[in-house]
């Protein structure tokens, strides 16, 4: 009789332990689920914060850069076996980009015309680098195209828009080149 | 009747202690669970506060870009002449920043490093205790002769 009672008591204790362990397992699973859920929320909050900031910054950088004035710049006209330096003074970056795209298109469209536009390209790059990197510490890429000409500048080793990182922010401005609308997109990232 | 009941209770006063391991296990599990929840909740709350602070910083910058007292009438760029004579009280009353936050704003010319500073100084204690939302962008600043210079605008906001 005494033995039977002890066995019953032992069984009850074991059942209680099993219940407690089950309770622990359930709470453990709930904890993992909570971590997953809240961890995802935290990542989303962080992404939202950085993307909001970047969206605002890229717009400001683009506005200021396009409106900046290049005091002295120019290009070399190498057409008809001659070398003629063309100087441009006090032109906005927007104007310089238009000149670059137009002349580059002529370069590619007409075999008789040859322009060395490296000086113009370099001065546009200098302004964007000053605004995006020197002031705001963002890597940048600037992309635009007109007819057959393309402009792509960056302060990292990227040759086209396919190489841009996914966490970039972008701002696109439309400028008029003759009768054509030209999109000018600035990308920034860290 | 009563006698029978007492006889049936095999545990007696000490019987409670048979459940002690189970109780301890449950207490430990609940403690781990609440600690885990706390560990998750605190960073999320901090991040939400930080986002609200960042938004305040952006709103402050936008207000500043539309403040006629520091803008050149014709170009709508920041006027150096107006920055020279700007009163801190006027700026505070225009910005109407939430009392939970403090701010400072600085303008700097890139060529000459000439600088204009408004708002509160950030002490090293505040710097270490609270996160700072800082927004730094290029800007144009127009001098008395109407010439535009490239400058830097920095807006910082923090709790305190």
C-alpha cells in the first residue's frame, strides 16, 4: 500500500516537471518569435531613418551643385586637324552639363567633329565631389544621357548605374537641352 | 468526515515543497522571458525616439531654408549680411522648436572657413548621454556684392 502511494506521488512529481518543461519550451518559442518580429521591426525603423535622411540630403546636394558656378572651364576643339581651346567663364554646373552632353553627342554623331571634353567633365566632377563628399561625406554617382551621349561621374570605381549599391538614394532633375528633356540623376550612399 | 479528509491528505504541511523544483523552473523561465522582452523593447524605443529626433532635425533645416530674415531677396539664398545681424531670440521664436529638444546651427564658407553659429553649445556630458541628429549639406551664401559662395550648413538636434 505504502509503495503504491509513493509511486503515485512520484508520477505526479514527474508530470509536474514535464508540465513545467513544456511551459518553458512554449515561452522559449514565444521569445524567439518576439525576437524575430521585433528584430525585423528594428531593422525596418533603421532603414526608414537612414532613407529619410538620404532622400532629403540628395535633393539638397543636387539643388546646390546644379546651381553652383564654375568660374573658368572649357574644352578643346580638335576638329579639322586643329586644336582650338574654347574657354567658358562663370557658367553654372547645369550649363556645363548641357554643353558636355551636346558636344559629346556631336562628337559621336559627326565623324568630322572631335572635342576633348575632359576639362569640362573634370570641373563638373569637382563641384559634385565638393558638395557630396567634402561637405556631406556621401559617395556619389551622377548619371545623364542625351541622344547618343552619356555622362556618368562617380567618386568610386563604378562605370554605370548597374554598379550602384542598393541602399542608395536618388534625386532626378529634368533639364531642357534644346527641345529635349534630359534627366539628370544624382545617387548618394555611405 | 473531517477526520477522513485529514487522513486523505498525504502531503501534510511539508507537501508544498514537493513542487519547489517545478516552481523554481517556472520562475527561471519567466525571468528569462521578461529579460528577453526588455532587451528587445529598449533598443526599439530608442530607435523610435531617434527617428522622431531626426525628423525634428529635418523640419528645422526646412524651416531655416524658408526663413526670410536670413535669405537674400533676389536669389533666395542665405545672405551673409543678414546672418551677421541675426538675433538669436528672433531665430528661436521663428523656429519654435519643441521644448524637449535643443539645437545648434552653423554656416561656414568653404573658401575662407568663416563661420556663423546659432543655438546652444553642446556640452561633452550631453554629447555622451544622448544621440545627436546632425544634418550637413552644401549651401550657397550670397555676399553684399551679390556673389554666391559655396558653404556648409550644419543643423544639430538633441534631447535636453
